[in-house]
C-alpha cells in the first residue's frame, strides 16, 4: 500500500496505531494521558513524513531524505510502544499469562533497539564499524553505570523470582513497612508512620530482609511477644493460668486463634520472675495497637487475681502528709464502694454498718474489652458490680441453636447474684464490650452478715425470684419488664429461700 507524498511505512504504522489504540481504549483508561502524548508524538512524525514528501521535488532533496528517515523512525517508536502496551497489559493478562513489569519494559526497549538497527540497515549503515565502536562504548557505559545497572538487574530479579511482591510487609534492620512499588531503580516501602521510603534494588539484593506475615508460608502470621514481671512469691502456674485464660477466651481484634497464644516463664530477676506472652498477628499493620490491647488484658487478668506487676524495691521515708494522703485515698475508695452497694436492691435492706463491712470486703475486678466475665454453666460463688463500662449477656439455648443476646448491662448493675446466694451455675455468658471497672463480692464476704441476720434471707429470696422470672422471660424471647418491686413474679419464694438457707447452712 502506497499513498502519495507518504513513505511506504506510514500507512502500515497508521493501521497498527489505530488497532492498538482501539484495543487499549478501555482497559488502559488510567494511562490515557500517556497514550495521548504518544499519539501526539506519532501525529507530529506523520506530519513530518508528509512534509518530507512535499519537499522531495525541491532544491533540498538531502534535507527531505533525512527528515523522512527521522519521521519514519519516530513513527516506528510510537508503534512499538502501543503494540507493547497492547500485548503485555491487555492481551497476555486476558490469556492469564503474567510477566513482570520490568521484563515487559525491557522487551519494549529491545523492540526500540531492533527498530533502530532495521532503519540504519535500510539507510545503508555499515554494521562492522558500528559494532566495533559500540563495544567500546558499551564497556565504558557499563563501568560508569555499574550502580544503575545493579539496581536494574536487582529489580528484574525481584520480580522474576517473586522473592518480593507488592503488598508484602518486610523488616530490614530498623526499616519496616509494606512494599507499594517495585521500579527499575528502587523499591518503595510505606512505613506504619506513613513515610514512603525508597530503597535501591541493589541494596535489597545485597542485604538480608524478612517478609512479615508471608502469605506463601503454611502459617502466614507474625509472632509478637509481650514481656512482664511478677513477684517471685506468686506461683508461676497461677500467673500463666490467669493470663492464658484471659487471652484465649477474650475477643481481641487482630490476635490469631491458631497458633494459640503461649505464656512462658523466661527468667528470674532481682526479686521478680520475668514472663513473656507470645501471640500471633493476623495483620502486621496495627501491631502496636494490638500489643496495647494485649497488655490491657494481661494487666486486667492479673489484677482480678490480685497479682501485682513487680517493681523495683525502694525504701522511701514518708512524711506525715503522705499518711494523710493515703488515708484520704482509702476513704474516697470506700465511699465509692458504698455508693455502688446502696444502689443494689439485694443490699438496700442492710444496715449502714453491714453495708460498710460489705464494702470493705469488695475486691477490685477490672476487665478489658472482649473479656469473658462469666461463662454459662460455670459454678462460681460470687457476683460482680459494674461501676463503669458495659457488658452483654449471651444465652446458649440447650438445643444447640446460635447464641442469643439477652441484655446489655452498664454501670450500677449486678450479675452473678444467683451464684453468690444459692451456688447455682451461671445462666449466661457475660462479655465485656468495653473496658469494665467492677467489684467482686465472694460468698465468704457476705456469709458472716447473713449468718448474723438470717431473716434477711427472705427479703433477698423475693428479689432473686423476680430476677429469675425476668431472666426466664428473656430466655423465652419476650423480654418482659421486671415485675413490680414488692410482689414476687410467681408468688412463691419458698424454693429460692430454701436454697439460700441450705447454701449458707442457716
């Protein structure tokens, strides 16, 4: 095909450009500006080709010839780019054949070079002298661009062997982050602080790095460890049991259930034992946030067991103001406990002295968000008073159907009262939905009061009967409100009263 004034190659390049452009129009819409620039470049070369045809009959035939050669060469470069993008980014992906971006770029560059040699050959250039000269130039360029070539080959190797992929989390010395891009010269890593770090590819090839949460492994998780110290007087089995019981049952975001967390006794220090909780991350991104959540659960679990974290022993001489301050703090805490007791109907009929004695026997029992406070079916002879935070009561039907949310409980509420007063198993599983500050009252803390005044068992039995009726209504799913204050739900408090007397030996 030959069109007057144009070169023989121009119609062929025009057809290839149009076909490639139509194929890439939608799949590569995000490269529209780059493709448009290439199209403008091709249009300029095509116009120059036409201008060279107009100048052929003029007095400057040599200029027209060189103009045509340059324009045809430019047209070929544009075609190689369009055909390369169409082949490597549209056609091959649709055939499920994926090659690395760097390899595709190299093949396109090879196409540019081949096109250049073809045009030189068609222009009558002698390649023997050209290759002799180019060999010397290649050696000089290779020496001067050693680092650049190292980065290029390193990037190609990373993509060819898939040792590092976009989206991987890596750790290399003090640098940790997610790989967002692998280019010719560098690999881009975004740290958890949001900083974009640029690492030369040759540096990655020469140094060791770790892939965190490697999805190609059988266990694609990252192990974390939380150290803490406890006084030597506390048995290790008690510490490990308390911490593991909490971590294994709590619902902590981003903590993997498999492999299971482990608590180990690692070492002995001056007056304390050094422990370490090991757990596995699902997502390496929020690692410090997850560590903080796990530390909160460890602290809450130890505090519920009245186990204090070990601190360095110090001898401090306190002045009188220090004693007064401690007395003020204790009085404030005792008043806070009294306020919590007086709002609970179980204890509202106790005398002020009895309420004060009960307040002194309360035990601080904090829970972290996600902790299992009580478990359905468990036997525990104590109750909890929520001071701050919220919890949910879930009931597992005996037929094995899914758990059902019965109610939410907040500050001023109490649960576990049937376990305290009758020794009955827990009727629901209570889960802390926020960090919960609570007090725990054990059977021994209340036993001496009810033994001194057995008559209060009757009033308590009426209250428990109403609560039991309310709970049974929740189990049936109708959520009926609690019956009126002084009237038992069923009018029969004898069963509950008898259980109370039997449980406390009255």
